[in-house]
């Protein structure tokens, strides 16, 4: 019995400390291949014979303070054929009045007004119904789009008919606090790296909800967005890929975003992300019944393993705490929940390698990104703990959630101070 329990504990320890090590190498190798094959040589948007018409959808809920900057950037895009559709989804502030003002001021801008808060997915569906474009770009109402974003998106759709969606490259604007600086590095060293490696492996876990482009035909083939998913971006990605549409990552399609700078705002965001991921795993577990979906299997396994990693981590923490502080007798003596010296040293070295490599790749989009290397090294200590707590809360919420419950808006934390995209560059 003691030997069996010891073997289980050792397996948990190995998994907790070696799984991040393995995935770091997978992400680094995949990102390097992506950079060398698909990213390094092309610096300007390729010219195409015909620029397809884009409908830019901006779902809004209580955005009176942010929507102005977003529209100012959208009307200045370097793209010949596009319209802007601002969708108010049950706002209780002056957002509808601001949208009406922009419609009168700019010929490209149209407005859609929904009286009741139905959630982002419902707003996007409403926008699609009135859109004139064959291509759809979804962008958040507090995001600032780079002027070349549509051109980088358009050539994928024009050249490759199987492309159903493209996710852009979110870059952090507000970098004045510790949380903001850490997230600046996170979007480069974790999120960007993962998307690059997933694209090389064949399937992307999710488009970025803040900036993503879609072929309307592809959206129609899967019934558009479902309004009962907490993270509609992950769900629509899986729906498209299950229908064999190609989903791509375009790092040169840049969008400047605001991130939470308070612990409360960050906590709410991470719980929502974690809950949405579990909901998607629960909803799309039928991929194992279809051999044609085999390219989605590694993505499913990787995400499931990340959840199991959290559970294993907390299991070791609780067992050690019970034995150390409560005097609970166990067949084996547990060590403190810290990695063995050699494992910890290797993991720290590999993390530093990953962070440095990712910042080196992303330097072409953000000249001052290396100054955040010092801050991003705190990611494993700060964010791993927050994310680990978030998963514990999110898993039961996702599993016990009643099917069909509509996911409505909750205004996010957008930072503590006003920062412009130009100041962040």
C-alpha cells in the first residue's frame, strides 16, 4: 500500500514539474518553425488582385468612454472596401447616443441597437445579419486596430479558399502596473508562442476574441455563434475546425488592447477563460468518435492535460499541508511542494529561454518589448497561482452549468490609467 501510494505521489510530482518543461519545448520548436517558414520574410502586406469587402463588427456594452478611440482607428484603416457596424447590446450608459453620433459623422459607420443585454455572441450574430461583406472582422469596442490589419487578413482569404477564420495578434497598451507589465510579456511569451506552435501542428485552440476575421460562408456553415458559451471565441473556433475549415494565426495583424490591472479584474477574466475552456471540452467531446477529427485530438489532450496539471498541483499542496500543519498521518513522508533542485533549475532555465526567444521574435512588432523580460519572469510565480485557483473554481461552474443558459455581458477591467497605443509602442 505504501509503495503504491508512493508511486502515485511520485507520478504526480513528475507530472507537475515536467509537464510545463515538455510544453515549453513544444512551443519553442513550433514557434521557431512558424517564424522561419511563415513570418520572417514577409514584412509588408502582399498585394492582391482584388480586395474583398470586409464588414467590421464592433459589439458594444457600456462602452461610452472607449468606443470613440476605437472608431477613430477603424475609419483610418488602410483598406479600400469595408464598412463598420457598431452593435449596441443593451447598454445602460450613453453608448447608443455615441453610436448614433458616429453614424452621422462617418459614411462607413452603421449602427445596430439591441434593447436587451444578450451577450457578445448575440450581438455578433445580429451584426452578421445586416452585414454586406463576405468577410467579417470582429473587434472589441476598446481595442485599437493597426491600419494594415485588414490587408494582412485579406490575402489569406483571397489566396486560400479553405481558410475560415484568422486570429490576429493582440498587443497590450496599458503597461503602467506590475500586472500590466507581466501581461505584456504573457501575450508574447505564452499566447503568441502557443498560437504559432498550434498552427504548425495543424489546429489552433482558439481565435482571439478581441480581434478575429471570418469568412461569412464558414460562419453560416456552423450556425454562427452560440449564445450560451462563456467564451464564444473558443467555441466558434472548434465549430469551424470540426467542419474542416482552416483557422490561421496572423501575427502581423496587430490590435492594441487593454488588459486588467487589478487583481479582481484579472481574477474575473481568468475564471471566465478557464470556464469557457472546460465548457468547450465538454461540448466537443464527440471528436473522439470521428477519425476525421484526429487533428483536433492533440489540441484537446493538451488542454485537458493543463487542467489535470492544476488538479495534480493542488492535490500535492493539500496533502503536504495536511501532513505538515494538521499532523495527518500518511503512509509516506511528503516533501514540501517545491521542485527538486535539478528539475527546478532546468525548468527555470527553459522558461528563461522561452521568454527570451519569444521576445526576440516579437521585437519586430514592439521595439521596446525586451524591457519587459524582467517582469515576465514573475509569470510562473504570479500567474500560475492565479490561473491554478481560477481553474479550481471554473471546472465545477462549467460542469454544473445548465445547458442553454445565455452568456451575457459583464464590463471588464480596462486598467487603472489612460494609455495610448503610440505610448506603448
